[in-house]
């Protein structure tokens, strides 16, 4: 699962389509996430003890990971899609669509260029 806790996500389908929120919890076994302020449900509770108060509470319910999209932290509405690609020079790059920036995470090509120049 690419989405982690404290990531900002955009809901792309469902009742809350277009809303953004922060991921509070991930449920990896079910491929679901709980997002702050998204998919709110009413929970009716009875008082358990004499000090406890019952009532109707709003709680966030889990939403499937396929219904959310990772959003850039710098700009709240900018969507990003992360992929990894391998090129001929054995570099592993992370490409973020929408921005068309490439970030190299591993450079193996330095060794091969030193050997070729000798």
C-alpha cells in the first residue's frame, strides 16, 4: 500500500468526492484507510457506567484505498502519481506525473562511466 499515516489524500469517488483529508489509520489486511472528516457515520451508544454519557457520535469509517489519491503536501489540490522506472544506465527513478520531475534514488552509472573513461 503506497498510502501511509499522515499523508494527505483526495477522495476520487463516492459521497465525499473532491474532499481532501489526512490519513489517520491504515488497515492493510482489508486495503482500507481512515481519513479525517471523510465517510462520517453516526454511532448510537448507551451509557456503560453511571459516569458515562450515551448519545449519538460522529465517527470516521474506513474507505477503500482505490477510492483515494495521494495529494502533494506543498499544494493541497495537486495530485501526484508515483512510479518507479529502470533505465539502461541502471538508475532507478521516481517519476511524479503532473509535475514531470524525476528524482534519482540510486546511481550505479557513476562506476560504469569511470571504467569507460580509463
